[in-house]
């Protein structure tokens, strides 16, 4: 009798375990969370010694993000990012995070918000002209395509190159490679992640970590689940506070 009860008890444990496993599988196979978006709002111009408000509103889908892990503003004078200043924000309301800044010198400045929330990161950037300074041509981490179709992005001393196969096919693994240079030398030991967004549905976002295969060369494999155009953002960070990114559009057949 005791043996029969023991077997029944073990059988119930197995059934319960299978049920829990199925629940976990269903949870893991749920919809991909929507990407966070950050709307940076700063004045286009300001007077020297005038206090201005820096603001960024963070949303996910139609929801205001009130629980961001970190929101900071990085500020530097045109061409002098190595001397940038970072200011912490305070949470206001409705997903809005703010900080105050007073510019003590005339000049063209760049303001970049670093937003980390819900395991995602985004860093929009805008320009502000202070005093009598004239606007200068600059690239907001822009993309530059070379003759062989690779995309290059740079900010001051950092250069990022993303390479992908000429032909990408849906449901077929593709090798992606990012080469990172800092002051014209291979950047080693960085954290490099790809943010892959389906242009047809920006809620379909995949985050993929890259592994350093050689000095400054980071690689990964990714399978695009559907044909169409994708925005791929290469995010690069290291322990010294470096944080840069570039964007590239890929077409999947």
C-alpha cells in the first residue's frame, strides 16, 4: 500500500513539473516587448549664463516609462567630447526626466541623453547654440557608407564599422561583425550589443550580444524571422565610460 502511494506521489510531482515547464515555455514565447523611445527636448538656442531645462520623455508603446533605471544628459562643446560633462536627471511626471544646465561660454554644444530602461538603451542627441556662436556642420553619430557597402560611424576618437553579408535571407542565420577603433587602435574588452528593429513593426526588437573574436572585432550570428528592412543599431560601451553607437539599415529577402 505504501509503495502504491509513493508511486502516485512521484507521478503527481512529474505532472506538476511538466505543467510548470509548459507555463514557462509559454511565457518565454510571448510577444517581444515594445522598444523604448526617448524624445529629447532642449532649446535650439540659449544665452550665455542662462539656465535652461533639458528634458527627455521616455515611453514604451503608449505607456509612459516612470521606472527608468538611469537617465543622464551628456553635454560637450562641438569637437570636444573628451571634455564632456554628465548630469543626472530627476523624474518629473508622465515619463519625463529633467535637468538644469547653465552654459558659461558661447559655442555650439551637443546634448545627448543616455536612457536605460527595461533592459533597453537609447541615446538621442540634439544641438544647442549658445550666445553668438554660429552653427557648425556636424554628424550626430551619423552613418557613412563606403564603396563596398559597409557602414562607418564615428564620434571624435571612436570609429565603428558594421559588416553584414551582401544577401540576407529570412530564417537563415547570418554572421554580423562590428569593428571598433578608439583613437585609431582596436578597442578591446568593450560591451557590444546589437539592437535590431523591424521597420514594419518597431515593437519587434531583438537585443543581441556580440563576442570579441579578435582585438576590436566583435561577432555574432542572428536569424531574421521575416523579410523586409531592419534598423540595426550597434551599441558600444566600456568600463571607462565610453558609450557610442551607429545605425545601419539591412534588407532581408
